[in-house]
């Protein structure tokens, strides 16, 4: 255990070091500097109460400073926005109030995807406020409203990544006029996380004018950056230090009933009733405790299926709400293919045949937040039940993290992941090691102007009876300017590195991945920009003695001002097979281990004008595939009956021709989907998926009634069929009620 203690001491030393600022100023100096900033906004206590009706009444906002002068990010960086935007702010003991007027001289209707909450900001006409209460340049909040008063709130992490799965209470009202639309917002301080006594926050205001293909902001944002990036923000200067809001405890109980039947096995309908709750407890304005007891995830949106032609495990994103809030604090360690913690591993039981089933989560807790402006901490603990039916013992999962800001926007972070067997079964379905642990440290690089970004990490795993090379390390460095994006990536995973609660699809390899992209911005009336990219990606064994995978890529992308895009890509690939492999994954003859293959393919992708009610995208790839040939066609067709919803059809076709004795394959994946928003509180979605590779048709229909803020009634119906005979495999119906209670 000596290495784990050494690494723990090293992490503790780094996290205890004082924060280094670029100019060496203390917090008081920074507060004075904030007030002197060009983009400084003074905010005062509300003299007159706000009537949240979307009407900016005369005298109602006269006691607040007005800002305007938005500038374009795209298409003409730095030029004044075509349409005028005006914003005002004030606050009282409970709320931060925001009022905005978006003038509109261009004719035609607004672009709005639907009436459903958590729309995509870039795809809709919308106004947004970005808040950075901790002044670390990386973490914050985004609140956005569309012209139809549809809300989107998100947590910002890593400087500019928005997680819109965060769900919380806040209020808004909108009025539309012939020449403008106006919005009033009331954001409770209890919804936000901040340091008590704060004198200033980072802030920016954004407008997406989709109809005019224009994005603009109060503080200018370079076109090569994401417009919500907290690095590009002004300062919101409070007229007095912020006080701690009142008690902030919410309980969200649920009750669910279900009925299901397996038509492939004897027996009748299985039914049951379940109940449980989540709780949110604000221990301080900057620290939150989330609790869950007997959670139920039956109403989570169904995964979009994938055709699996990969030699390694496919990745499906986490969709469960409890794990998604502040997920970056736990799940962003490592790289996408070297994750020490992947929350989707929790709640899965595996039998001796490798088959997966649900593993009931009994309870869990998550503590997360800030200790001061510069330190974030997180602690997650979950307990699962013993599943006697599949012979899988109960498990306890613990994840502890800490992140410390250094320099202007960079950070050092440590993580500890532990899986511990806690239950016993009479007849084990599989052998489960008593524990598995991972300890690691990450350095996240982010320059003040966000031109330099990167990550460097070292992780070590610990398992019973496993010794030797159990480490993983990697580096990523990116340089991003208006013309060039240069990237470097290296990865190493030892042959005994074992992150059981993570996502690490392969081991015992080195990977090197340099790339470069040149961006050419046009003043053409139709073309926005062009990019040219070269990338190289190579894997070798751990001794550099054998090249196992190699890909060289050239990509050309053309971006039009009507939002359509065209992309051309050329690949040259090399693969060495360690193990035998069926390239069609249909159970046919397998290519022999120890053989290698080189092949070339090319493809084109076109996306039409997404602002139009009818829009589509299509991709075609053709070329060699191992010792055969492959044609890949992917099409996504959408019709938006604005603002009530969308009808879409996703279709994917793989035509694989192989020489004898190997199987040919014609693989289809088809998914029609309908999303309907009857109102901003009533939603219906139906998703049908036909997957010929696994010979299944799945139907998932979900009805949602949001009768109060963050309180819902769900009805979910699921069917699975055999494609040829349409014989039913199984069927389920779920009814679930959730209710948000402020204590």
C-alpha cells in the first residue's frame, strides 16, 4: 500500500498550496480592480418591487443601471450587433432580478424548437445571463429564456461547458411585440451557490439571434471560443456584501407503480409499487448536500441505440438526474476513454454469463460545493442491494474529490474511487473481488484568455491479488486562436490498470494523437468560414514494439451563413488484431488473431439550414473495411411544427461485403421520434427504434405533466418486439409522481 500513501501525501501537499494569481493581488485588490473594469455593472437593492409579468413598466426599473452595446461574436466578430439589446439588474433579499429587451426589426417568426424546458441555446432565439459567483473563471451558472418564455438553466464547468440537466426553481415572464420581446427573470439566491460576503461576481449577457445568424454578447467573445465562456465576462459589483440566504432545504418525494410482462417466459403480469425521495440541503450558500433513498430511474429518457462494429465497449452517456448535477466534479477526471469514475457503472449487476441487469440502489449521498472561491470539494457515497436472483452481492461506492485553483484559471484536482463488496449471496453468479480502488491527480490547464487548454494526469488502481503495471497517465495540450487550433495528446494505460467503476475500454497501450486545424473566416455574403484539418492517431503496445492501430485523417469543413454545413473527410487506417474478430458482429467467421489490415475510406456530410421548419443532415462513407468493403449511410430528417414540437427520422445503414468464408451484412438502425409540447407544462415523446443487428424493435412513449415547478407526473410505456414476426418480447407500463417541497 506504500504507493497509495505516497500519492495521497503528494495530493494533500498540492491542494494545500496557496492560490497563485497572475498579478499577485489579494482578494481586496481584485475587488477594487473589478469595479474599475471596462465591463463593470453596479447593482443595487430594489427600491420598487418587481411585478414579474414580462412588462417593463415605467418607473419599475428606473433605479437600475441599463447596459446595451452588444457586439457580435458571429458572423462579424467585434462589430455592433444588428439588433439592439438592453439589460437591467437589481436584487432584494431573495432574488436577483433581470430585465431585458430584445429589439427585432427583421421580419418573420422567431426560431423556437419547442415549448419544452431545457432547449438548446444555439438552436433557438434566446437571451441568457451567465454568472460566475466564485471568480475562478471556470464554474458558474447560465439562465436562458426564449421568446415563448421557455426556460433553460445550466451549470457551467471547465470554463465553457454547459450541463443543462441541472434542474432548479426560478421564474420568468415574457411579452412579445411587433418590434421586440421583453423578459423579466427572478433567480432565487437559494438556487445559486456563492461565497457569503461576496462583493462581486463575474457576469455576461448573451443573445442568440438565430433568424439573423448572429450571436452577440455584452462582453466581447472571440469567434473561436464558446460564447458562454466565463473567461470572457465583466463584473457585477454588489452595493454591499451578500448575506447568507435563509434556510434552504427541499424534499422531492416520489411514488411509482408499474406493471410488466415477459412474453418469452411463462407467468403473468408482474406489478409493484415503489416510493422514495431525494433531498437537497444547502449547508451554506456554497455547499450543498444531496440525499436519495430508494431512487427510481424508470422515467429516464431511453438511450439512442448504436450499431456496434467496434472491437471495444461502446459508451452510453449517463442520463440519471441524481448523478448529472455537478457531474464534472466527479466524472471529469482522466480522458473520455480513461475515466476512473463513470457513474453509469453504479446500479448494474452482472451474472456469470456476462449478462447485465438492474442492481437496485438503496440510498446515496452527495456533498459538493466550494470552500471559499478557490477550492471545490465533492464526496459521493452509494449503496446497492444484494441481487440473489443473479448471484450479485451488494456494493458500496465512494468517490472523494478536491479541486484547487492555481494561477489565473488552472486547477489541481485529486480523486479517490472505491468499490467495496458489502453483501453475500449463497450461490455467486460471478466472482466479485472484495474491492477495487483508484487514486489519481489531474492538472487542468486554462490560460486567462483561454487560448491554452490542457490536462495532465496520473492515476493508479489497486485490486486484490493484482500487482505490476497498474497505472495510467496522459497529457492533452491545445492552442486555440482565430486561425489555428493545434493539439497534442498522449495516453498510457498499464496492462494491470483496473478501474472497475470507470470507463477504460482497452489497456496495455501507448497512444499519440497530434492534430492541426486552420480556420479561414470569410466576408462572403453566403460563406461564414472554412476549416482544414490534419490529424494523426496511433496506438502501440506498452513496449513500443508493435503498432496496433493507426489513423490519418484529412477533413475539410465549409460553414454557410444560413447555418448549413458541408464536410469532406478522408481516412487511411491500419489495424492489428490481438484477438479474433467478426467485422460484422453477426456471429460469422472471425478474422484471425495476429493479422493486420490497412484500408482507406472517404465520406461527405451535409447539414441543411436548421432554421427552416424542414431540415435534414446526411452522411455517406465508402471504402475498404478490413479485407472487404463497407458503405455507411446515415440520415436525420426533422420537421419542426413550431413551437409545439418536432417529428424526426433517424436512419443508419451499413452494407458490408466480405470475401468467403466471412459473413456479409446489411445492418439497419431506424428511429422515428416525435416530441410534442402541448403547452409549456404538457409533453409527449414517442421513440421507436429498429435495430437489425440485435433483432429488436423498441417502442418508448413518455408523457410528462409539470404541474408545478420541478414537480411532475410521468406515464411511460415500453414495448419490445421481434422484427420479423412482430411477436411481443416484453411490455411495461410505469406511472410516477414527483413533488418538490420546500421545507
